[in-house]
C-alpha cells in the first residue's frame, strides 16, 4: 500500500505561498500512520486567513477563482444529468474531505493544491479505481466533522480485509479513521470485525451515521456499531441487518432493519450509548427514512393499516406517530431538514416543505397556478433551499415560505460550509469549489 511522506520544511513554504494569495494555512510536518501530504508549493489543509469569515446562510457564490476538486469527489456519483447520489464530501473551513472506499482524500477549496490521501490500516475491500463508469457504484458516504479533546476531527469509515493465518480464516473489518484537520494526517483509527455479508448488503458498504455524546455510530455491511471516542473501541453492536441511511435524531439512532427474510424494513429506534432497542414501528414496511427535524423522522413506504403507500412523521425518542400524511400531500423521495424549522422533500419534478414538528405542509412547487416551477434541489441548509431550474438556472428559495430569495446565486451547491460551495462546473461537470460572497 502506498504511503507518501512530506518534507519537513513544507509547512513554511505553504504558509508563504498562501499568504501571497490571501489565504492562511495550518499543516503538519509529515505523514502519520497511513497519512500523507502533497507538494510544498501549496497545502490542501490550508484554511482561509483570519480576515476571511464564513458567510452564514450564503446566497451568492463567486464563479471566479474556482478550484476543481479531485476526481474522487464525483466518482460514481456524477452523470450527465447531474449528481445522482449525495457527494461524499464534508467541508471544514473551505477544505474538502472526500470519503473514498479506499481512504480519505483532502483537497483545498480555496487554492489549487495536490490532494492528500489518508490510507487505511488494512487492504480496502474495494478501490476507487474499481468503480468504473456506473453511477451509484461508490460505497463511500459523507464523513463527519466533529470536535473531541480540543481537536477538530474528520471521521470516515471504510471496509478492509484482515488476512487469515494458519487455520484461522480471514474476515472483513470496518475501520473508523480519524483525521486531524490541523495537521492533515491520520490521528487514530478503530477496527471492528464484521460478520459475513448479508445477501442484500452491498460489498464495501460503510458510513458514519453520527455522534451522540462520546459515542460514534457507524455502519458496515449492514451492521450497526457504537464506538467510544475515548477508548476507540466498539462498545455495542445492534442485532439484525440494517439498510444504509440510518440517522441520528436527537439522542436516538433511527434505522431501517430488515426482516429475517429480507423482504421488509421496519423502522426502529436505538439508544446510541448502548445500542439497545427503544421502539419499533410494526405498521410500516419502510422504503425511505430521513431526519425531519431535531426530534423527528419521516419514514415512507407501505402502511399496512391502510393497505396503501404513505408516510409517517415519528417522534424519534419514543417512536410515537406525530402525523400520518394524507396520500395527496405525503412526502416522497428524499427529505432534508433545513436546520431551522422545516423539512424539504423532493420527488421527480416536485418539491414540498413540511413543519418539522407537526408535519403540516408549508408550501409546494410547482404552484397550483402553474406560474412557478419546482427547482431541482441540490442542498437544504440554514433555512435555505438551493437548486436549479431548467429555464433560469440556479436559484435560492426560502425554506420556510418557498419564496425566491436569490435568483442569481452563481451556482447551485451540493455542499457548503459558509466558506465555499461545491457544485458541478457548467461545461465540464467537474466537481468544483466556489467561494461564498456576502
């Protein structure tokens, strides 16, 4: 496995180079366990200088000085029609942390730089180069940025192969990697052995579900685990096989657990500290699950009571039904919480917003008069809905009212942290970072 090591004098050159371009830098003097660094002329872990502040809920982005991110940012997720799956990117102060099935890649969204690849302890089960042209083949999921022990860490997960020895068989293992954002190197990693894959679980499937207190919830091959941040050891494993896409809502892990025959998925709530089941919803054969708010989730599928398709808004802590949506206003497709008061759901050419606490519909597009089109939503964040229309291009919509708040934002970001927004370049469709504008 290849490990690149940086020269110890690189940091001084990085700081000087970035000072000339109006950016600051923070970096390490070499690679740690499985870590690596790029050329000395630029640093991917460079953060904006102190004089540059994040724009809260940005409505405009500059198309000048755009930075093309590595191919890994869109590999297996981007087609001619656009992004087909969420990009595996987390941003921290303008730096992109890209989850790959074979590592974590770091690239600056502010300056052109050689990326850094953080590699796992074990041989990865799949590699980025193995994905091929098929959209949706990337098993990597968005990393998690979190603070622990005074350090900002990026947590990512992947599956590797532990070789056998003698009469002992080899097995797959989930590796949780923690990357130190100030150094751009691996801080530590934790390994959890995996049972044999369930027939319905995709090879190499892994994700960091979220963090609750000192426990990080991770998934690998359909198995849910809790890992303690202090001891870096597995503290629980949940029984059963889960579909990818579990969420952390409040202090409850909510997931879709497969029946024994693998035909239906039941919504269950787990204690993130112990992994013990708190509740389950037997009436719904669920197809999709989304965090609807800080204390609620929306699950859609087949409601057995009504013998019809539908959706339920559930209290995440108790599993109690908050609302069963009428069929004509039931959310479908993908849903995202705006971080303020509503959850926005999209399906084909429709967009609708619901109150995160009650499930009451706030607005929907297209409107009944037929005067407004529904945007293709790319991101829901900080009370705003970002998207694009076929006729007018990028647009920003107020998540609470559905009204346009910016008709010339420059781009329709898929990811943003207030420093940069990540979107597809208009002509090349390359995944590209654009600076925010006040």
